[in-house]
C-alpha cells in the first residue's frame, strides 16, 4: 500500500478517554492534583498518565464496563476494511496504553499496528503504565513520539494522513498536508486559531470516506 493513516486513539477512535473515565469514576476524594502537577511541570505527560491509571479498576466486570463506555466508533471495523480495500493502511499512535487499546480493538474485531505504552494490571496498583525503551519511536516524556511515527511514514508512503484531538497531536498533525489532516476537540480549535486547513470529523469512520474520495478503489 502506498498510503497510510496515522491516528490517535483516545477521544479520536473513541468518544471518551480512558483516563477521563477513571477520573470521573474511580479517583478518590482528596487524591493529589495530578493535572495541576503536570501543568506546573512537576510531572511529565507519561508520569501524569501513569498516576491516573493507578486508579484503573482491576475487577473484571468493572474493567470491561469502563472500556465499553469509551464508546469506540461502531463502524470502526468496516471503516478499517474499506480503507484497506482502497489502498490505505491504518496505524494507531497513543500516549495512553496498548493494554486497553488492544482490548477495545479486539472487541471491535479490528487488528492494526499500535504504537503506545505497554502496561499490566496489578491488584492494588491499577493499570501499571510502562515505558517502551526498545521502541524506535520512544519518547522519554510522553512514551511514544507521534511525530517520529509520522516522519517515518512520510519517508515510506506516497500519502500520509493524520487524525487526532488533543495537544500531543498538534506537532504530528502539522507534518502532513492540510488536505490529509483530520481534527476535532482541542486540536481542531488550535488549528482554527492558526488558520490552518484540516477536515473536521465527528466520527472516526467518516475519515475513511474522505480519504477514499481522494484515492478511490480501482475496479477489478
């Protein structure tokens, strides 16, 4: 394939971030101000995520409910299939954890490459986030260097698209052509502020339709 879509996961493929559901449902009263410490520069992005995920539930039924309530795009599997049929690969990049991403993808019947932070469930410690020092896209502060993934793709594919919603998605989104840039949420607002072109999406699966218009499948 000569085309690739590099996409964020939380808040992009899903409607809700895992860490925001953890905060809403499982962060105890009187817990430390993790977000404030991050904004003050006392915690890296990875460290802040790791602190939040310490409160991830470990009881299987509650865990499964939380993952389902991220509300992944119900048309995810068909959108990935149509993209592949149209000559587009899909790869996920996330500052969250591949532990829950792979489980959500499996529930949707989807298998695509995932570049994210590994993790493991431990009773009393929640979801223990880990740095993947062996990854070619390792980033000490975030865990995964999304921009490095995009730069690698730009060197190997004819067209590289990017989709995201948050601050960590800005730099990688700026690396791709505006007609191949997809955004909503904070990222969309920031691109608007900079008066930069992009496609605004409501559901992730709508990105497939836009990309396939640029590169329609050829008849057999």
